[in-house]
C-alpha cells in the first residue's frame, strides 16, 4: 500500500511539473509594459535565430541554450554583456536597449554572430 501511495505521489508531482512547463506559453507578457522573453539556441556553432527584434526601452530576458558539447558565450559587441554558456546548459541575460547592437561568441567570433534590432 505504501509503495502505491509513493508511486501516486511521484506521478502527481510529474504531472504538475509537466503542466507548469507546458503552460509557459510563448514567453511574451503581451502587456506592453513588462519584460519580453526571447530564446536563442546554439547548435553546430550557430546562433538560432541570429536576429532578434526587441521593443525599445523595455526589459528583455533572453534565454541562451547551448546544445553543443563545447563552451560558447553570448557577448554583446560593446562587451557590456558577456555570459558564458557551457555545453548542454542554458543561461539568461536581461537587456534594456534603445539602439540595435550585434552579439558574438567570444570563443568563435568569426563563425558565431547575431544582431538585436530595436523597434
């Protein structure tokens, strides 16, 4: 009986965790005044997407996920932000921009670049 209760408890926790993950939506708050979430994936020494458009003067949280086996970075071209991302891990950065700016991987700057445009 105790084993069955433990399995039911574990199953309930898994379902709750799955529901929380699935209910996150597209990441945008949509309220015009809050943070906007964006996602960048690193795979095969490439940023995807390589261009982001963000609203001017608003906080934007960017989750950078590295699917490669080697360390990369998300570094703004003016070096105001530089976040290392280990292989298989994710990091987040928060930006508040009024002008567009480029980004690159400081370990692979000739191969891995991108641009943030501001609307």
